């Protein structure tokens, strides 16, 4: 099992740095770690596109929220515009992660 606390070391991490850290900590070839990360991200994306909810216990949950269209105003011209309906991905932090973050204070 991988200790994820040692994978996320910096303030900001790119996908390639994430893959490199997983490969290093789990003794996987970088090619295999890339496949694992891409597969997880692709499957999560596919699930969200279908409107499914993803729950990773102790970490958090991902879902999609739908917003209705509405009439708004262009802030520059003050003309009325129609804002189309849209969907946005939402992340809700899990209790274990929230508690762990708050113990670092």
C-alpha cells in the first residue's frame, strides 16, 4: 500500500510530478504509474460526464451540479444576455481529510 502523505510533498504539483512520485514510492516503472494515473482520471471523468457520483471514503466525493440558464447582464455594456444552462464538477471534502488538515494548524 502506498503512503499518499509522502507523495504530495509540494504546495503545487503537476500531473507528471504526481506520476513520478507514485512510481518512486510504489516501485512501479514510470510507464505503469502513468497508466494507473491516466486510467483513474479517465474513469473518474467518464463517471462524472454520465452524472454519476464518486465517493472515496476518507478523502471526499465528486459530483456534478446542474445550473439553470438565466438572464444576466454584460458588466461592460450593461446589455441583457442569456446565460445558458451548465454543469460544474463539485468536490466535497471528506471528514477524515478535513480532520487531518485541521490537525496541522
